[in-house]
């Protein structure tokens, strides 16, 4: 017996109890009443498998992780849990950090199944039922990490710089966009002399997610009856495939300055 915190407080660590045990405490001839430590086989999580079912917009196939515990996933991912307990048990539950309780359902082979819909970071743990129906702690606490879906990246690849042109030239503009889970739309936005912008759709998804896209459009300057000194500005906009809250990204803005049809030079006096 070892002292704890003060000379009048003691503790004793009893290990490897294989059967129910009675005990009492005696000091200076004074004896406590007899207490009982009951030993029972309690169910615990022996094996756990996670099946990640990703949001549809990602285009990812479900992924299975064996010997699982911690969860790291995008918002909207369904994580299906399959638990093999150390002892037969009739029921169980998942306890989330925010006090949400999710039931585990009995399945074939004595396993239990449940599901966590990832919406925020936090933690969870498992409880399993004893023979008498009481729930007991059956796992350590596991973390739930919410992964970020980054916005797309977009850039003007051609001409990729400010330039000048005559009022009747054709200017080919090419934009490039990429996203980790697919580009939804790529647009070119242009304006003449700071006026109301016009938009041209360069790409719009609808089938399998496309992670990288490059597309272009030709601007016919003669359509605007421009004069020397006029300016055409343009940039590209890309959005990703997220449902309900698409993220957008803008490229750098570039300018086309209209030059005269001819320039005459003479030597200075």
C-alpha cells in the first residue's frame, strides 16, 4: 500500500484478477466492512472496419479500411462501421463527442454495424451491451478529423500577359483550371473600357468529374468598333463540384490595349 497525496490517504493497485474477490481494510485494529470486486467477461471491440462512402460530387469509389479507429474525411462522407466484438453481444452504440447516440445493429456472424455521417470534427467511442443489457465502455476514444475541400485553381495560360492589338485582330485566350475533386465550370469574363462584363462558358461538367480542364475562346475585337487607346480586360473564373456551396476561384486579370493601325516615326531634330 502506497501513500497518496497525504500521509492519511493510500492506494493499492490490484492486477490480474481472475475471479471475484472480497477485501477489507484494517488500520490500528480498526477494520472496515467487507467489499466485493466482481470479475466478469465484458464485451470489447476486437476488430473494426470502416467503409468510406464519399460524397457523389467527388467521383470517388467507396474505400474500405481494416483495423480502423480514427476517421479523417470530407464533410458529407458516410463512414460505415463493422465491429467484431470479443464476446457475443446483442446490441451496441456509438457515442459522439456532442452527446449524439447512434445505435449499432446486429449483423451476420455476430458482428455489429453502424454509420457515422461526417459533418464536423470531434471524437467517438463504442459501447457494447453486457448479458444483462447494461452498456459498458468497449473502445478508446477515437478522433474524427474534418478534411478541407480546397477551392479550384485557375489561370490564363494564353497569352498569359498584358498585350496590345489592332482594332480588327482576333485574340485567342486559353484558360486552365484544376480541382482535387473535379471542376464544375470554367468561364471567361471580359469587359471593354470598364463597361458591363460579358461571360463566355468555356466548360461545364455534367458527367464524370474532371480534375483538370483547359479551354479557350477567341475574342473578335472588330465586333466592338474599338479605337486606339481602348482597353479590353479579361479573366477566368472556375468553380468546383461541391453540392450546395460551390467554391469559386478567379485568375489574374489581363488587359489588351488597342493600338493604331500604323505608326510613323521620324528622327528628332
